[in-house]
């Protein structure tokens, strides 16, 4: 019974899309840190924000509520800060979906810190795959992206920062 | 202990909130589209940090005040931010020099919190914020170098920005009864413990930017005890007017 309820919630969460990346689920982005039951039998969903100030976090909570309410009214969303979210939690499939949608996925792992030292990774163009690309601005359309341009095909594109 | 910790977290939260509010004044006024977006993104990160920190400060205070009560229903004398972050934006050079001076400090403070504090919730907020402020620090340092080692005019103007802002930096490293009590309780090292590394890093950036580090010994201080410049009062009037006119308003 208990595991049935959790499994059902997890299935529904797997269908909640990120509002800024509507081709990816919040699970694929690593934002769901787990679900379990508290002592009152309430399902507790542990949600971690990507960036502290990401405005999508509020929208995502609303989306979770409207998806769950019809089937599982006894739930609560806890925002957890530790461990801090990292792009390392984004699956290989999700990275491929980003590329197909014109966004260059995070390269490597956050541990090498190259992005912090101004030595940016090679970020291949999601359109023509050329590695001859340049950073236009370290900040892009949302907190999680930087703005790049391809020198080979001239395509401007977003790069999901390695974080 | 609890009283002092709440007071100390307020300082941290107010630094982030007030600087976020200042930077968001650049939105749609940036010198270039990319910088408009960058400053707005940095403001957003700081606002997110402020929300988490003020929420925690309210919890540690234990009087039922949430992030909104603390942001919208305190007067200027109740704010605990350093004077540096409340100063008007000036031109882009003033803003980016202030950002560099603050970012270098914020990185050191969050590093210490993430690894050393006994308050695990504060450590979690700090570990997340640290990744964000490191990114900001790389950006602001890069701009200071670009403007300082740029044209004759950009060099002259950011040197003036630096001379104007420098006297406000000493306040960041001041300690008082609150910071000493928090240090003894294992919440955070003394602010003075960040001075040497901050000075070393800022001097390295200024050297690369061909800028002269001011020798000013003037000490402009008071923010941590609520004695602010008049600039904060005007900023808060604008920030708070809607909630004070229509308390609890949502949209």
C-alpha cells in the first residue's frame, strides 16, 4: 500500500515538465530528491531548486500541486537546500534532449571548475556540432544558461552551464 | 545565543536583499543587452539567497516573522546590511567595481559558512549560494580588468569608482558583540579573519586592471547597527510601498 502510493506519486512527478525547458521533466533535471511518507501518512516530496533565485521554482510547485491533488491529496512539498543541486544530476538522455532542442548541454562535471576560472569548456554547436564556438555572455536567458555563438555556422545558442 | 544568531543571519540576508534590489534597477537600463541580462541574473541569484536567509533568520528569531515580514515591514533603521551595497548604482563602472569588492567578500564568507558553521541549515544555504557568487565574482573581476586596462577614459572612470567605494569596504571586516558571540558559538569565523585573503585577491585583480589600490584609512560604517545612508531610505520606500499600502497583496 505504502509503496503503491509513493510509486504513484513518483509516476505523476515524472510527468511534470520544467516550465523553462518544456521538453524535460523535473525528475530528469534532478530536482526531485526523493519521496517518502511521514509519521502522519502524508507523502513528503523533497524538491531542490536549481538556482537560489530561479523563479520557475514557484511555478513548479504549483504544477506539482495541480498534478497530484486529483489523485493524492495528502502530500507536502519540502524545499531542500542540501546537497546543493548540480548539473551532474542531469541524465545522459536529458542532455541529448537538450541538444536536440538547440541547447548545448553541460559539458563534463561541475567538479573540474573550469567555468569558474574563465577557462571555458569546448561547447559544441547544437546545430552543426562544430567545436569552433565562442562565449558571447556568461549569463543567458535564464539563470542556468550562458549565451554562445557558433563560428562555423553562425548559430547563436544557449549553453546549459556546468554548475 | 539564539538572539545573536538571528541578528547575524539578518546581516547576511540584508546584504543580499539590498544589493539585489539595487542591481535590479539596471533591468532595461544596462549598457548592452548582455550586461542588462547579466546584472538582472545576478540580482535574481542574490534575491533567492536573501529569501532563504531571511526565512531562516525569522525561524531563528522565533517570533513568527517570515521573509516578507522582514523584507517589507522593517524600517531603514532595522536593516543590517553593509553601507557598500546600499550606495546608488552610479554608472556601470561604479556598479561593477562595487560588485567586485562585494563578490570577493561574499565568496570567502560563504566558503567559511559552507564548511565550518554548526548551523546545518545555514551551511546548506551557503553551499548553494557559494556556487552562484563564485560565478558572479568571475564576471565582476573580468569587467574590472577590462575597464581598468581598457581605454584612457574607462581607466580614469573606474579608478574614480574605486576611490569613491574603497572607504566603505572596511565595514565588511568589522566585528562587534554579535559577530564575536556567533564566532564563539561556532556559527562563523570573525569577519576580520577574511581581511588578509580578501585584500590579497582584490589587489591581484586591481594589479591586472592597472588600477591603484587606494590607501584611504577613512572608515565609513554603521550599517550593521542600523545607521545607514539616506540612500537606503529612498530605496526601501520604493521597495516596500506596495506591501505597506496593501498588506499581504499578491499577484
